[in-house]
C-alpha cells in the first residue's frame, strides 16, 4: 500500500513538473486584422494608416442582402466583434452596413483596434474613362493629345515628329477596374510607354462585376496639305483661260483661247483633266474666229454635269455667245445675244442657275450712250431665247457717285451650290457688293457698298468669290490704301450683311490705271474643312499659300513656275483642290492640293 | 428445376446490368490555333511595301472546365535566311510569346510591321513562321483538332 502510494505520488509530481513546463502565454504586442472579406468575391481593403482605420468593401449591386458571414485573419490571441457582436471567422452571420465598427481585442493584453467599414457600391461597368498622351510626359508633343471620345476603336493624331515613336500614354478607368495596356497592368491614372507604330490594346476588367471591355487606340499623323504637279499642256499658243470643276465628275475643265498652226485669230477650246491626262471636250476651235478673235472663255455646268461654254465672239462684235455640249458644242439661243457688246477687260459671272437650269450671264456694256454702258446687266436663257436687262435699284448706277465714272461696274464672280446662286461684284468708288441671284435674275442684296477701312476711295476691280463649308461665302479682294494696297480674304456675314476680314493680309499689290491690280491671283476655300488656299504671282515668282491654324499665310513648297499669270484655285466637294496657271511659255499647268495620304497603324 | 431458377436470376441480373444509364460524351478537347482574320494560315507580303502592318491572331477554344484561370500560349518565331528582324519586319513587343489569355478572352493579336526590302533575294527563304509550341493547359491541342494539326503555324512569305 505504501509502495503504491509512493508510485502515485511520484507520478503526480512528474505530471506537475510536466505541467509546469507548458509554454507561457506571451502577448504578441499586435492587435490588428490582416485580412477581411465579406465573402469569397468581396474582399475588403484594409487601410491601417488612415484615421480612423478603415476596411473598404465593394459590394456588387447584384448583392441585395446585407447579412454576411465574414472571414478574416487577426493577429494572435485576438477576438473580433462587429457592431458589438462577437464574430468567429467563417461561422458568424452578422449584419454589415456602411459605418459598421469592427473591434479587435487582444485577449492577453489591453490592446484594442477599431476599424470602420466603408461599403462602396460597384459601378458594375468595366470602362475606360480617359486616355491621353500628355505633353508633360512626351517631349515630342506640344499639347495633350486625346481621342474625341472613348470608343472601342479610337484614333488620335500627333505631329509628324511624334508619328510612329515611343510615347507615354496615360489611362484612367472606372471604379474598381483593372487596366491592361498591351497586356501590362497599369494603375488607373498612371502612364506607360507604348510603341505607337502598332495599335495599342487596352483591356479594362471589372473583376467584381465579371465584365471586360476592350479598346484599340491607333496613333496617326496629323495630316498636312501637299501640292503635287499633275500635268501641263498647250494647244498652239494659249492666250487666256479659266478653270471650273464639273460637279458630276469633280474634274477640272479649262476653257481657253488659242491659236493653232497658221490661224491668225484666237479660237476657243475646252479640255478637261480626266485624272491622268488632258483631253478635249467636244471639238477644238468651237467659235467662229474667221474674222476676229474670240476672248474671255468660261465654262459652267448644269447640275447634271452638262458643260456650257461662254465667250465673247469676234464674229458678233465681242458680244457673248453660249454653247452647250450635246454630242458636240451646240449654240444656245442666238450668237451674240446681248443688245450691246460687252466690256472685254474682265471676266464676268457666267453660270447655270441651280434653281431652274437657266444659263445666266452678268455683264457690263461697252457701248457709249446705251443703258448698259459700264452698268450691270443680266441675261438669262429661258429655253428658247435670251432676255437681257439692266440691273437697277440693287446696284449703283454709272455716274451716280462723286465723279462721272463712279459706279463703273467692273465685274461679278459667281459662287453657288445645288440650290442657291450668289454673285460678288465690284463697282468703282462704291466697293464690293454681294447678292443672291433669284431664279428670275433679279438680285437680293446681302452686302451693299462695302469699302474696307483705310481705303481712300473705291476699290480695285479684282476679286474672287467662293463658297466654303455649309454654304458659307468668302471673298478675296484688294484693299486699297494710300500707298498701294494688299489682298485680303473676307467672310460674308449674311446676318450682319457685311464682309469681315478673315486671316492675315496677303501680299501687297500694285493698282493699275484701269482700276485693276497688276498681280494675278486665285483663291478657293475647301468646303470640307474651310482651308483657304491662294495662288498668285509674287515678284515674278509663283507662290501657293494657305491660311494656317493661326490664320497666318503659310507657303507650300514646290517647283512652281518663276512667273505666270491667270491663277485659278478650285476645290471639289470632297476637299480635293486644283490650282492652274499659265506660264510665260503659255503652258496651262495644273497642280493638285490635297491632304497627304492617311497612314494609320491598321 | 433449381438450375432453371438460377439461370433466370443470372439472366435478369445481366439484363439489368445492360440497362446501366448511358453517359453522354461531349467534345471538350481544348485547342488553340493561329490564323488571320479570314481563318487562313498563310499571308503573302509584297516586299516593295513599306510600313505595312499585318495582324494575325491566336485563338483559344476551351470550355469553362479548362478556363478557370489564365491560359498562357507559347509560340516560336522562325525567320527564314532571306529576312532580318528589325530590318525587314518587326513584331509588336507586347504581343510576343507567351500570350496570356485571361478568362473570357479567347483571341489575342500578334502584329507584324513589314518594311520595304532593300536587298530582296527571291532565291532565299523569305518566310516568317510563327509556330505554336505549348500552352499552360495540359492536353490542349495545338492547331484545330484533326489530322495534320492545321493552323498550328502561321507563315508570312515576302514576295
């Protein structure tokens, strides 16, 4: 018995010793959450640096319940309560809302830590919200470059020096979205370098919503206008010409006077540029020039593209004759249809009225002591005969100003579209006028007697008139100053009924004795983007220029003729421009003005 | 008599065994192919063209059984002796092997820019081959299923 007691006592002692060897509980000096999730898909973002400490949870809108069984990891010996309810990770369901308090308590010390739960709703959309090449990040850019809108396919354009270069792109996406640029993860609002020779793939994923959006960004070049020589021709000796574009084929047509072989007088021919060469339109020598030269040929078009040609015919004492291409050139009405001969110093407005298809001519008579002498007159063909009338009321009368020659009608220039016809006209002393030409040939005044500031009296005769984008009207004319003058583009403000200077002054001019200027010029406005282009002789050098983004004249480079005359510029409806002039060698020379070919990485 | 009963029971058991539910077998072989937008595996390149961008794609076909995590696809680039990378062509660096397909993404592009060949020699091998070599999915077939492993390789040929 005693022995048994001894054994038990020893055993008890051994157990006591062993028990006393159990490791002591040592506080870890930490009391914090290291992970927290409401469910497997809703992982909280713990911010222990904020005050108060926060747990941000993004809850998809598809989750309607606010009761969750959170899973979390806390430091050793810690217990957790949420809004006062003790919670065991993965076991306890608890109601959680924005502002719920999570309290972590260290069981072996007095430490506690509080977290504030911030519940955010997910936007459920994977979307790129911004993409840009910032000038601050790209030395090759002067300004930030961004697409017009965020779309699955986007194009931005950079200057030539930045084209196909490595650039830094900055991207931003919606809430909780992950962005990959060319398969590399980029934080929203951050940047990454990309090779812009290739399209840039941007993928945005909203992992919470399980949606992905893909985008492709292409970096192209800011396209610039270039001038290209197309061709040149002569037919015998070309004396003068005009150019017009046929609305049916958008090709430039040329009406010109020329002498061929042993001919002693100028006859009229029409050629067109067909895209690769100049070809005759109808028969050559369409006028009767057996006794006297024809002059001032012009071509105009019906809406269906049918060409009409008008010229002052030598056989009818410099009165106008109109022919229409119908197989070959056919006389329209009678030859020399105006009651008096025409002033042959200037070309005047000849067009087919868009509202009724009637050939229409504005002209100035050159017969003294007649009602049309140096006065605006209009002739229209009604399908069977020409009717001519002197225009009164809406334009100055000859001799109505301060001198006997004031009110002298120099010329008109036509601009129009499918439905409306306009003319701009110049009158000695009274300046520039702009009218809408009604279907019956009467005029509705838009601009009356415009004389630019600084013009001491009158204006030179020379002017050009063109239609720009959306039916806008532009006039280029000479501004007379005390010591000469300069060329200026004006816009027609149809509401204010005035002209407004547009862009910088162009070249200086010399005003000749007859009221015209010595320097030839042409101009046109691109109907697509409003680019203003002019061509002119510049101190015996031909120059092509355009108004740049700052409305200053910039010059095209090219091997243009040293000296030339009779400049014409026209743009077709697609924005392709043509410039033609006559060289000293009497070659009619044609250039094309167009945006360079687009090159996108695609 | 007793043997007859035994035989009947055995036959019944055999019959029941033959009525075991038929298990449908679905075609679920994952595969990956390389092709152009028209599904072709070759493309001719005019050696006189400069800065010509071409784009082909790698397409994975894998059901959700296989596409639970990103799939990587590797390919090798085999350049013929008539071509030089960097001079005659350039592959978009961000789309070089391996390609990683996140779940839900089934096609990724490979883009190649071609430059005008200044010393083109038609007698040389002017091909650029992009050949699929492996994926992260065990058993994923390279090329479309069937004999020959079609579309497991894309061949550019400069002419």
